[in-house]
């Protein structure tokens, strides 16, 4: 892979995901660099079925569109573990105020450009940890997703354990960053 110039993370913005963004999301989840990690192919119908309840607030998962220099490039979704007790048990999370998040940088020309770590740090500072109830964020890449793991490490996440089955038949490499760890960097 050729080295590409880093993009300026100061140009990142977040806003709530809208229904009109879902065709982009479908395209991003099916992009060659993301497809493997997000269901190995998603129809627009399946994306609508999953994400419309987030947008309408009928499921306690929040989704944000991520833009760089005003251009949509990806999405972050997050939820509080306490709202999903089965998920808490599967991941052996004791604190209901911990959150989990999923990240996709869908635009191929924005991948591997230095945005992942800074994007997560800003997201946590500006969105999640603004609420004092939330204590930590646990992210769950697959162990073979080394690019994501490196980005999460750059953001300050540390490996806490590997779970053999995430409830969908995949092992996951659980990584955590605590509010106080993010604040100290």
C-alpha cells in the first residue's frame, strides 16, 4: 500500500444520522475495505431495517454521520450496555453505564489517512463523555482487523479480553478506554 497524506482531523464533524444518509451508509458498508467487517454485504433494505429505528429513537442506539471538510465519510453508532443486558452478559461487562460503539469510515479515499484515532477521541469527548453517567467505552473489533485495532490503540483504547463468540458467531477483541484515561491525554 502506498503512503497517503494524512487528513486533518480538525475538519471532522458529527451530526445525527438521517434517513437520507442511509444510501451512503449502504454503499459504505459494501465498500471493499469495509464489507468484510460489516456483514459481508448489506442490501439497502437491510440497512434501512437496522438503522431507521436508531434514527426514529425506537431503539436506544444513537447513530452519527461523520463528515470531513463537510463531506460525509462515515458513521459512528453507540449504545449504553445497560440497555442491552444480553449484550452485557456476552461481553462480561459489569458496568451498565459503559458504552459500545461501531465505526465505519466508508469513503475509500479517507481510510488509512490518520482520521480513525482522532475521530474516536473527538467523538468520545464531544458526544459520549459529555454525559457524566458514561464511564468507559468498549469497542469490539474482530481480532484479525489489525487496521482498526491500531487506530483504536492510537485513540487510547487498551485490550481487556478476547470473547470467543459475540453472539453472531465471531470472536471479538474487546478494547476499552475509560473517561479518566481520555481526559488525561
